[in-house]
C-alpha cells in the first residue's frame, strides 16, 4: 500500500515569495530526469494523478501517494522556469517495517518491493510429563522453544517455512515429547524445547546447537514438578517454560502451551492414586518484518 509523499499538501512559492499558482510538479524515477513515475490520489493507488501535477491557486500540491523513491521538479504554470528540484524523495513507508506472522508450514512469498527482511523463528515447546504414582511425583513441565533472529539483506522471491509442532504431553507415568524445529529456509532455524520428565524434572529450553541466525537464544526450561515422596496425597505438575507455557491451578488438568508461542506444556499433577497426563507444548511461529 502506498503512503503520502513529502511534497503532498506542500505549498510552493515563486522567487518573490508569492504562491506558485498553477505551478507544475513533475515526478520521475529517482536518479533520472526523463523517466516519469506516477503518483496517486489515495493509498490504494487506483487513480493516478496527472504528471505533471498542477498546483492549486495558492501553490499547494494535492494529496499525493506513492511507495517508491522519486525525483521531482517544480516549474511555473508557463513551464518556463524551474523553482524546485529534489532527488531520492521517499514515501513515508520507506524503511518502515510491515509485519507477517506465520503460524503454519507454507511457502512464504516475499512482498513486492521488499528490500530486506528481519526474521524471527521460535521453536515448538516441549510436552509436559505425566505424573508418576510409583514415586508420588508431579510431572515436569516442558521447555520452551529456542529463538533465532536474522537479517536478510539479499532477499529471494520465496522461502520454505516450517512451523515446529508442540511436543505431545506424556501419558501418565511417562515423559512428554520434544518440540519441533521451526525454520525460514536455511537462514533462520530455531530448535524445539525438550520434554518434561516423569520423575519431576523440567525440560530444558530449545538449544542454540543446530540453530542458525544472527542472534540465537536458548528457550526457557520447564519447571520441576513437586517431588513429595511416597505416601503423599498430592503433587503439583511443573509449569511449562516460556511466556506461553502451560500452568494451571492445583488439581486441574495439565494445560498445554499456548498455540504459536513455543511455550512448554505443563506437567501432570498427582493426587491419591490418580495419575494425570502432561499438557502438549505450544507450536512455534515465524515473524517476518519486511522493509519496502
């Protein structure tokens, strides 16, 4: 979508300081003085302005929208005297990022005109473990997925995107599953979080080993489940790691990590002779900021 150009709504004056009534503002491709480039009446770019644009009786330019770089010059109404010239004039969208949040595996097509990309990948969260009656222990929470961020200064036309699945929660008395790897081509890869353990240990967050990107960070470890020993009547499952990690109140079923957060699943609680399965980890996500 186009945005307003800097000369949009600007008043132009002649050499005497009087409004340049009926002046002619001609727009060109930046860096040239002969290749015309259109501007538009609205951001939707459905109606092009005349080129040259005719200033009003008070020397004002009408609203003008574009999404590129321009060279422009302003002449008098008779087209005999040039009063203003400027090159490399950019619309207000130049250098301002737009955002795409990718929540499913797909082929991502880079928007037209994107000059570079900032990509953040978060791996899938590990599943929480089920509780264990043999030791009267609450299951450990799954670790959150790791995070990788990279800047792509050279942009391809499309990229293969894989969203790491959240690891399955462990059945009663068993560990959960590791979260899946999230990737944006080969340039940005984030590793999934590890599963919680049935004896109460929280899973580690996704590692930086095997990850790719300019900045790579471990995920957050899941919390340990309560280890209270034989004869106990209750043990709480550990919360999942990360901001989207699953966490519930005492006695409630284990909660899954939030979708597309990479948070770990909560470990299952134990009460009496009852074992409870762990919660699944949250799926990963890819966030693309593109700069027009």
